[in-house]
């Protein structure tokens, strides 16, 4: 399985701004690179039996503009509204009137008979909900709805050595191109059992970066991501574990701490959690049988 390095949409957008930089008692006027943050509206394009077309807004996500097709697909899939690639006819830029520099609307076009807005209502979503950084439960009305049944990751012979896990943070960091220029992005990468990088995505939101990876895999027909590793550059929350479980990822590595709810979900879902992966040390919180030396 391969995740292309670029989406069909524009790459991540950056903004140049003038600043005053102080070093000791010396100051200088320079230009600095910032990561852009703008809202993305995800709409569903609906075809009525009489041939008319309408649009229903499902979510507004604060994100870094770029790779918006992946973000929309990954978000809808990890939220349980989109079952698979076969339900999609396409994802296309929508009509945008907000006046911001980037196109901030995408239209998700499904095949006939697939009604995502009805699924959203059935699952207890608000008709329109604002989401900060693609948080996996912000659109849900209850936590129990967020914990809707997902099949656990199958137990198999997927095993990786601690020595390979130790290499993942540096491997991810070296391919975070926009982070090098802005210092303002989270990163997420998919690796195989040999710690070879398959795909990487960056975004101002940790959840968005994960959704972009999952969305790319969905658009490529490459789900589930069995025998793969998800590496994230920040802390590990319940929402990220939920997205990994939806994608069938067996092992997650993080450079920072996990939450208690993330550990609870990983235990139930059969996912191995390794966190505080720094230098030559880490903590394995769940399903340690997948990590073996030698």
C-alpha cells in the first residue's frame, strides 16, 4: 500500500508576515513564515429523484488549507458516516464566498442511495457542527455515540522491535517540510513493520493530520491499514485512537503522553500504544506482545 506524498488538491499553505526579532538587546525587522489556519466546510452534494441538486453542510473544521479532499474523506470515515471508498463518487472544491485566501468549501459527492446527512441525524450529530482540529468526538452529542461499536484490530503476527520504534520520531521529523519553515504544525506518519515511511501529513490540528492520512488511504482503496504503524508528533488522545481503530491500525507511537481514555479504548480495540518515544526509551501501555527485542 502506498500513500502518495501529494493530494490532488493544493499543498499546505503558508503565510509570510513581518516581525521584529530580538536577540539580547539587538532587534531586527524580518519576515517570518506562519502556518495558515482557516475553516473548511464539508458539504454533501445531494441528487434528488427529480434531478435537482442541493447541498447540505455537515461540518466546519479548523485546519491548515491543503489536502482538503483527504481531510474530508478521512474525517467522514473516522466519524463513521462514510463506510468506504465505494460510496464516494468524488470530492470536489465547492462554491466559496468567505473572502479568505484559500478555497474553504469541499463538496462530497456520494453514489445514489447513500445519504450522509440522514446517517448524521441517525448517529446523533447536529446538522451543522463546528469542529476544532477535526476532534473525533466534538460532533457527537454523547460520548457513548463516539464509542459506537468498531471491530477490534485482529490479533496476528505483527511484531516490531523497540529499536525500530526508537527511530520513528526522527524519521517523521525529517520529512515535516512545513514544520521546518513555520514551527507550527503537528505531523503524523504511516510506517510499515520495517519502519519505512509510507506517508506523512502535517496540519495545525493533530487530528487533522491523522484524518488526512486515513483519507488518502480511503481514496486509494487501501483500507484497512493492517500491519502498519501510526506515528504522531504530539500527545495521544482518545480521538486519535478512535480514528486508528476505524482504520484498522494495530500500533500507535507518540512522542508525548497518552490520556487515560486513549488507553482504555486501545485496550478494548486491540491496539498497541507506545508513548514517550524519546531517544532509546518508551512506555508500552497496551498489548505489549507486539513489541519484542531481537
